[in-house]
């Protein structure tokens, strides 16, 4: 068996793909731990840090899987196809979140809904306790908090019951004759 036969052996490429994938698993652990430490230093909540480190780990391991497959199959197309598929999946996954944020800008900008308003949308109603960029928080009559995505407030008819202390706008009175 010649050295050139070993260098072109499919088993060598499979082994190389496994080594590359294993390296990415180790790198994913290190990168996610460092990112978690950096996020904790910035004061993020524990749940947000855990979610971010898991996403980073999954992304790095997924990238390693695609690169490992491309070595094993001896083709760059696998990595490119994997990145395109991952981008499409991420785009569909984040679509609703982006819709909520964009709707939140309009809800906050137009100020049709304010703190203390009693509102109802389809099957639920409550008093607005907080308007955030992505969601609006309501408190219902039972005292439960309802988290409403702002896209719901933006895309559905919302009934705002009379605001406490708000007066009905009066028509302008004609000027007295001179």
C-alpha cells in the first residue's frame, strides 16, 4: 500500500471529519463558558445566560457537524448547504419575535394603549400594568398576569374601555358674537 493510497482513502477523510467534529465540541464548551462568564459580568439574569450559552453551544457544535461531514464526504457543498438550511430555520424561528418587536415600536409610539387602561382583545381582558417593547402585561380580574405579544395588539381589534379620569373630547364652541 502506497502513501498516496492512504492519503486518498475514504476512511482517512471520515476519521478527519470525526476529529474535526470532536474539536468543535470542545471549542463549543470553552466558547459557551466564556460567553456565559461575560454575560454574568454584565448582569444578565441567570435564565438568559443559560439560554445564550445553550444556543452558542448548539451553533458551534452544529457548525462542527457540518464541517465534519464535509471532510468525511470530501465535499464543501455539505457545509454550505448546512449553513443555508440553518439560516432558513433561524429566519422562520425568529420571525414571530421580530414581528412582536416591530409591533411594540408602534404600540409605544402611537400610545393608544397606556398604563391603567382596561382593554379586551377577543377572549381575554385586563388592566394594562406594563407596556414593553415585545409584550404588554395585563392583570385580569382574578389577579393573574396575562402576557400579550404586541403583535396581537397590533393585528387584532382592541377595545379600550373608558380611561379613569379621562373626559370625552368636546366639540369646539363657536366664538361669542362681538
